[in-house]
C-alpha cells in the first residue's frame, strides 16, 4: 500500500514539476516570444501559478468522490487526468505556429494538472495513513511525501539527460528537447495505473459510515473550518520553501546569476535527495515529538534562513547557489515529513479526503502561487 502511494504521487509530482522546470527554462521563448525576456518569464510563471488556484477546486471535486465512494477509484482518475494533460502539453504547438491559441491551451492544460494534483495528495496519504498502526503513522505516511522529492529529482534528471543527448544545443532544446520529458510521462502513467490497480480500499473507509448526510465539502466547512485554515497556514510555509527552490531559484540561477543550465539541473537532483532525507527525518521526529511541534519549529528556522539566502546567492558562486537550494529543500523536507500524517488526523473519516485536501491546497495558493507570480521581485 505504501509503495503504491509512493509510485502514484511520484508520477503525479513529476508531471507537475516538469512544467515548472520548463516554465523557468523555455516557456517564455516558446509561448510568449512577443513579450520579451522579462515579461515573457513573468507570463510563464503566471501560467504555472494557475495550477495552484485549481488545486483547491480539485480537492473539493475529487474529495467528494473519495469520501463518498472510496480512495482507490478517485486516485486512478486523478492519475489519468494528470498524465493526459502532461502529454498534451508536450505535443502543443508553439505560439509561432498557432498564435495566441498556444498560450491559451497551455493555461487550460495547466489548470487540468492543478485539478488532478489537488485530488491526488489527500487520497494518496489516506491510503497509507489509514493502514498505518498507531504510533507509527508519521513513518508510514512519509511514502507519499517522498513522491514530491523524487518527482522533482526525476524531472530535473530527465531534462538534464535530454540536454546531454542533444549536446547542450539551445536551438534543439527550444525546438523539441523540452517536449521529451512531457511525452515520456505516458510510460510513467502506465506504471502508476498498474500500481494503483493492485491496491484495495482502506479498512478505515470500509468500516466508516458513508451514508450521505450532506456533501463532504459542506460538512467540513460547517464543522471543521478552523482546521482547514490551520492546514492552509501551516502548509503555506512548506509550499513556499519548496517552490522557491524548485522553480524560482531555477530561473534565478540561469537568468540572473548566469549559471549553466546543466549545472542548475544537476544541483536540482542533489536538492531532491536532500528533501528525501529530511522528509524521513521530519516524519520520524513527528512520531516522537508531535507533528505540530516539528512544523512550527521548522517555520522558525525558515525565517532565519530567509535572511541569509539572497546575500548568499548574490555571490554568484555555483557552490553558494547549491547551498541556498539545499537549505530551502532541507527545511521543506523537515516540515513536509509530518504533514502527511498531521492533516488527515485533524478530520473526521466521513470528510477526511475533502478536509485534508482543501487545507493542503489552500496552502498551495498561499505558498506556491503567490511567489511564482512575482519571480523578479
């Protein structure tokens, strides 16, 4: 069960993150060439932020089905939606070929990616958390949390391999190289569908009373709205740390600091390994000291780190850039590790999928969409 959750979230996050990497590296040239370098980059990040607005809606829609009819079927649907949207982006003609229809279609497909991921996270975590024994839920729930780290590392590795195959040719990379990671997602989705086809519904859901009283979303808003806001605030910090590292710093390193694309992508792979290590550390510490304690303590450390990040980056050194990237991801992993167990624990079973998903993705708007809308600040 834990492995099935891990495989599924890794694929979904891979699909989601390759968009962020492409937005940082090429989308300004492919879909917004008439806007110029700076404005085109801002437009690229704005399309990336569209997904964060869609994610709470995806949590409501898929949370409804997940709470009413089960986790398994809902997660198969989100995986298919994400995979098809990602492959379609890889096949999308450029603005030079079809004009304004290209960026419009890009925004629509990014919105669908956001819907899918909005319904993915809560369901994948419930699959593992609801199977976990008491006292070890943090350790078990870490598997879907690893999906974010591995998905980001895999996305960076795929772009790096593509760059190597086309011999670091900017012309070839802009023409077709960037499309390869998107189209290759089709193979990963088949793997994910196989993994999810082998799982059974969680015993907690099978034992729960799911007789319709009201919609899960209406129920969670009426009875546990405070918990939703708490989740949004806590996860907003987690999201900010991750997306500043994975998307903002990728663009900053290449465009502002002038670091080679291959170097930035390679450092992204190292940073993904850092996340994976600290996600496990955070999860294990949360079983011992409490989820909230670890998350709040990490927020304090993040404030201190934020004061040193840009003085470090302005040295222009690739080593300093790598240290800044690793610091962001280490703090993200430390806070993200407990989240997979903490959020589901706050909500009643009959609307746990919806409540955890909406709270988590509300944090995505706070910590993910807002920083990405202003990459040149």
